[in-house]
C-alpha cells in the first residue's frame, strides 16, 4: 500500500485527536499517508481551519515517520467526507464519536450517507488510544448472508496487524434459524482459514441481548476492534437500531469498523489480497 491515504475528519476535539492517533498507528504499519480533514460551512473560516490543521499535522509528525497533510472542505460533513475520500483515493476513514449523546447528530437518513455511501471502510473511535494496532478483532455474525466482499476488509486488517478474529453469533433456538446461522459461521470460518487468518468462534448462551454479549466478549478477548457489516438492504436500520448504536458507543470504548456491503477496499493492495 505504498502512499495510500488514511483520511481523518476532525472537529478539533480530543475525540478527533484519538481518531488521528489510530490512523497514525495504522499508517505506520502499512506505509500510508494520513490526511486530516475539517469541514467548514463558510469560506471565511478556511484560513483559521488550515492554521489549526497545520499545527495538528506538525504535532502528529513530531513523534512519527508518517507523512501528514490536510485539507479544508466547504460544505457539510454528511456530503463531504465521502467525497473527499473519493478524491484522495483514501483506503480508510478514521472518525471520532462523542459517545451515545454525541452520536445522535449522526443518526437519520442524511447522516447515514456519511458511511453508507462511502466507498471505503470507517473505523469509528471514542477517546481510547491505540497501542500496537488491532491484534484482536471481534466479528459478530448474524442471519444475513456473509460473502467474500463483506469479509474482505476484516481479512485485510487482520493480515496487516497479524490479528486474531473472534467470531461471535447469537444463540438460536429455532432449528431453521440455527442452521442458517451455522452456515454463515462456517462460511466465515472457511474464508478466514483460506486467507491464513487465525480465528476462534463463540455462540452466546442467550441470557443477555446480543449487543451486550458482543461487548462483553470483546472485553474478555481484549479486542482492539469490533467489525460491523453494514448490509445495504438493511441500511435504514443500521444506526437507528439499538444493536449497532450500542456497539459504536460501547462503554468499553473499543473502536468499531463499519464495512459497507458493496465496498471494494484498497487496504490490502500492498499485501496482495
């Protein structure tokens, strides 16, 4: 991935700084550049934003060999983040969220376009800082069909960071649903195995809601990342549902990777995936 770009939208808060930190760790591992983005609603604010971004870039580079540049876009975050990512050919977008309360402004049909219409995966972080990358990734599996495109981003990140993937699925008492879930899990296992990714799997006991089980399992496995698959046909339910919202704003502050159904990622280009 020589000279790939990792895009970091920032609002000049500590949460934005956390997103920058995560991007810097990833960039070091994959020989990428980091580009900081701030969106303003008036051209008069461009100069001030550029000054602040320049200082952020200098600070980020002071302790790293990663090259950091920046761009200011005039518009709104709902339309411009994905557009800038396309223009730059970004491989991934790192974005901060301020927890459940702060995430509310990113719900609804307009905000959903930020992620759903993006051609690259998002890694959404709270105020936790990365250590050595994403060594343990939790992958929730549901009843939706899991295909190669949906799992490719998880495999790419796992290869980059030599991660172990921990598959988790909800308990199903209905025989038909249980069989469907098992097929999906077996597909995911084979795909990971064929790509040389270490993994294990776990089926919940059904005593607590699945979203809570995922967070508890992530804590038990010392997970650095939870991967969510954003199925396009269920897009309207993604961030409106308590399941995804709970994961994105999880109390353990574990970063969440959101991968869209029709994404064709560029993250693994340097490793031949």
